[in-house]
C-alpha cells in the first residue's frame, strides 16, 4: 500500500488513546469502535476523498481520508455490527447491499439494520450518509422499557424486541423505509440531535431520546414513509439469486463467476447453486444471453464497429463471440446488422 493512502484524524477520539495523525485504513474499525449508547455519524464521500464525523456523549471525532491511489473507488465489504444501525441517505441516490439483496436508496430513504444483518455500502460517486448507532443496552433500557410500551408501532417494537431476544447470529432482519411525501423530511431532526451532542446542554440526553423517538415515528408512519419489514428467516437464497441477476442485467457484459462473487461477497459455489435453482440457467449461460442481447441492440441502434461491440460486451476474444453469436442467429454480426436495416 502506498504511504499516501491515509486516514487523517482532525480531532483525537479521546479516552486516552494515543494514535498517529495519519493511519492506514485497516486501522479504521478499531478507531470507530465505541461503547457509546447512541452515536450520530456523518459520512461524506466524493471520488477518492471523504470525511467521517461522529457526535456522541464523548467529544466530537473527525476523520478525513484519501484513497486516490487505490485501484478502485471505496466499496464496502459485507460486514455486521453488535449494535443496531440506522442508515439515512441525505444525497441523491445510493446503492447498498443487505445480505443477498441490492437496494437503491433515494433521498431521505432509511434502512434500519438489526445487529447481525450483513450489509455493504457501494460508494460510486458523491455520497452523503447519516448513521445512527444504537447500542443493545440503549435499545433495551431506554427505548423498549421506557418509551416503546405505548408510543411506538407494534411492528417496530417487535423488530427491536426480537433483535434482543434471539441469538446474535439470528438477528438478520431489517426495515427499509422509503419516503412517500416531500414534507416528511427527517433532516431537521438529525440537525437537532447533532446540536444537542455538540453543545451538551443540561438534559441533552433526554432531549436526544425524544428526538430519536420522533425520527422512528416518522420513518414508520404509513402516511409519510413506506416501511417494509424484511425477515431473512425466509429464503435468502432467492434474494441472492435476484441480486446476481440484477448485476448481470445492469452490467450487460461478460462477467466471470469469480467477479460476481467478489461483488456480492458470497461463495462462488453457493451463488451458482441458488441461481440455477431459482432461474434454471447456469450463471455463465445467462450471462451469455445478456451479452448477445446487448450486442443485438448495439447492432440495430448504433454505428459502432463490430470490434467495438465485442469490446463493449466484454469479449476480447472476438472469435469466441463470433461463434457464440452464429450459434444463436446462424449468421455473422455484420449480416445481422444488414438484415436489421
């Protein structure tokens, strides 16, 4: 790794932890590990640079990082936490993987993740995210025992209650809330929570409790948000097969099983098995069909050369693609174009 890939600490995290001013990304999970009951995190990513700021009962912590010499943009791997996490997209749109499913979060869409729900953020451009981190103790002692008994929806209360009762490895359900009305903004609530953490005025912890409850009420209000409760006790293999198909459909070019496995962070053999089980095709066979359909479209609708079209669908070996195309159409690519004119 190059020395100029770094994460820079603008403010120390406190608790007497001694850290260098610049650290390599592998150290990041240790730095972010806290035992705060509630934590509000702002993550801003633009290209190869980004900032991460944490507000909580401790002093504010800021991190800046630069990954300009990495081979690819910052793409998260599937991971899980020992706390509940709420992800709010405050940018235009954002792609996120949750277990075997891919989701496109639009502006102010929200995802509430249980403790062991594996997820990965896909940072592809200018991203603006807000994370609300809730510890197990906070959910148990503050939300469930004090506030959720009467004031919150049954579904949401059951979501948290189940997440605390079941074994850690079983807590893979989540809530996906999509905003329905433009006047349902939760950004002002986030700003209020940030201010309370920043100034720490007398009674600020109680104020934050109330603001969090208001936030949760809004994102589960049927008139304001469409909240979908997903239980992965169901067939998660189908969700994974759907995600694999969505990637192939979106990419529209040749992709190996190894490349697909890396994108989804799942075992190659498992992906291959569930895809064949649910769609009746092998991944390679389905990928070939997608490439052929894209080539057909380009032949009919563009003036790209045959070589450019082969490259566009990911086939560097043109002879192999010629044979594949001929097997389906019993004619060459050029003949297909002439027939389509």
